[in-house]
C-alpha cells in the first residue's frame, strides 16, 4: 500500500508545505527511475468530501491529459525524425 502522509486539521502551512515538498521529491525520483522527463507527472489534489461526479470528472480530465501528453510526445518525436531526414537530404544534396 502507498505511504500515507499524516494530516490533521491543525497542521500549519509549513507542515503542509513540507509534506507536499516530500511528495514532489518522490514524484521526481519516480520519474527519474522510470526514465520519464522531469515534470511528466503532476500532483493532483482531490478532496475526499467531493461528490463522486466531481471525482469522475477529475479522473476523466487526468486521463485525457495523459493520453494527449503521449500523443504530443509521439508527434514531437516524429517531427524531430522528419527534421533530421530533411537535414540529411540537404547535406547529401550539397555533396
């Protein structure tokens, strides 16, 4: 089970900042371990007191962002490959 960070209603802003900083540190470490670019994973706060409809909407939004991020990375890779091929063709034409 994932580690649960302590929370109580009396936490100070500094306590919350420290918890969030530690979570972000662990996210960055997980990105590095998975060979993902820095910033590829984001922390999304969700209240347990929100309705199921709200949670479903947030889940759908996060899924949509993840799918589009993959497509953007794919298209960026393809564009870079095409750019490299064009440069190679130009270089070969100058020979």
